[in-house]
C-alpha cells in the first residue's frame, strides 16, 4: 500500500530524532527548524514526556471521556497554570482542525447566530468546517460548496472589520498567520477587532494551534495584545509530539453545548493527557518562555545582521521562535538547498521561508542555520539572471 500523497515528498527518511536534531538513513544529522509544522517545539523525544508516556502505558491507555481517569484530572489541574483564570473549561481532541470544529459549533450555539468571519490568508485546518473559514482559496475551492454563512475579510485592515455585525456568531483569527506567510497582526487591528466584536456581540476565537504554548515568547500569542478571546484553540506543540488539541473557554460558554452535541472517541485519551501534563511540566520547569524569548531574539538579530540587506530578501519578521524570511522569489529551491545543507525549514504563503525551531536550540545551532541560509541565498542569487517571484 502507498501513503496518499497530500504533501510533496521531501526526500528525507527520518530514522532518529532527539532534541533539535533528526537523523536520516545515512546517519546524517539535520538541524530541525521545521519541527513537523511546529509540533516538536519542546524538542524531539523530550525525556520527561517519554517517561510520562511510558508510565501511563503501564496503567491505562484508553478510556472514553465518559469515564474518569487520574491522569486527566492531573492534567486539568496543571493546565490551570498556563491558562488565564477565565478559561475554566476545556475539551480535548486529536488535531487542530477538530479543535476549530468545536469552536465553530460553540460560537453558533452560544449566540444563536450563523455567520462566521475569518481572514484572508488564514489557515484553520482541512476538515470541512475549518476549511470553510480558511482564507486561502486554493485550499477551499476544490471542495466547495463548504459551510455557508462565512465571510472572509481583509487581515490587518481595520476598515474591513465593519463586516463583523449583529448577525455574526464568531470571528476567528490567528495573531500570527503561520501557513499564510508568518504575518503578524498589528496591535490596532486586534484592538479594533476586539471593540467591534464586543459592540456587536460576536464571539472571538483565537486559533493558537501554531502560535500557542510558548512559540512566540508568550504562553499564548494573544498575550502580545490586550485581548482575551472567548475561545482558545491550541494544538501542535501542546502535546510535546503526541497528537492532541485543546479548546479552552469560560464556563458560561461551555454550558451551551449539551450532552451528545459533540464528542470524540479518542478525545481526552489517557496517553494524550499524560503527554500534555508532562509538556506543561517541562514548559514551566525549564523556563521555556524565557529561553524562547532570548534565543528567538538572538536568531532574529543574527538573521537580520547577516541577511537584512540581502537582495533576495524582502523582510524578516515574526515573534519568538516563529520567524519568517520573506523572499522576492519562490522559496522552494532555497528550502531544498537548506535541506542539502542539513537544515530543515518549511514554506509559508507563496514567498516565505518559515523557521519553527524548538526552544532548546543553541548559539551554535543559530550559527549553523543562518550560515546555511546565507550560503543558499548566495548560491541562488548567483544562479539567477532575474529576481522575480514565480
Ligand atoms: C493556525 C492553525 N490552525 C489549525 C491548523 C490545523 O491543525 P491540524 O493540522 O492539526 O488539524 C493548523 C495546522 O497547520 C494551523 O497552523
């Protein structure tokens, strides 16, 4: 049998992964600034998470959400340390998209309204609900008609926000659009969005699947802004490599869903709970935020001082360890060249190289990554007669 190819084959056969590195079949070590679309933010095979999973495997590995298990209670308790007080209720799923689905249901159920507002360039997942509010038409178009009553409006444009109106159930936003090109929301935009949502009664969902759990140097990306959304959707990094997503909200909002109105066979699985609990422990005890902020700044500064003036670069942007190097050209060949130099990165939008390293990268890793990028850009420049995005 063959795996269906939704993604292009990057020609890398991973046989081992540890911390910020992965190894291929030939024993070559790669610096991982890809981290599986941002999942391995706490490093590959973080020993505390592995230990917790092994311990849990000795006890219970499956129990439905309708049964109580000790590890779930323990996880709920420790999650209070990373969510602001208002978020008293949460549900767990297996992927970011599934988290987005329940957020859609919740805003519609809670307001009795249907309309959803989302933004150009946004990415919220591939299930049909999440896809309906994904701004990138390339992903949506092959599967239309999707769910109705969705309006996609201009990101980072205050004047577009009057489309949030008295009919709007919810507005869903990423404070940094990851897939869309590492585009950081500006402060006035988020402030105006909050005011508009408050005045119209629309609920705010912040999709923290990529930005959450420390990636940007704060626990949640929205903490860079003066906003607390009604619903937070987290995923990727929060399971330390285990597939899990979390939707957090207030008790009032949570009470809008009644028994049977949502469910998930695997949601809240004991292994997932063990992984989340251990991830939060690592997060709190290993000063992940401070380290992310400090090494993220070092990486940004190094990129900027080495490459800020490079002819192929339009902009270097991002927060913490979610950085984008926006090129004047299609980034594919540069990303391939980086891989040849054993640095893994990924694309965002049409022209951006996205760097999503783990929090534990060292100064040597920064040197390695930036040196490789500089070499690749110089090789690319010397092979070109024109500079034009394709
Ligand atoms: C912001 C955001 N939301 C949702 C998703 C979907 O998550 P998943 O692929 O786990 O379903 C992603 C995935 O890249 C994402 O970046």
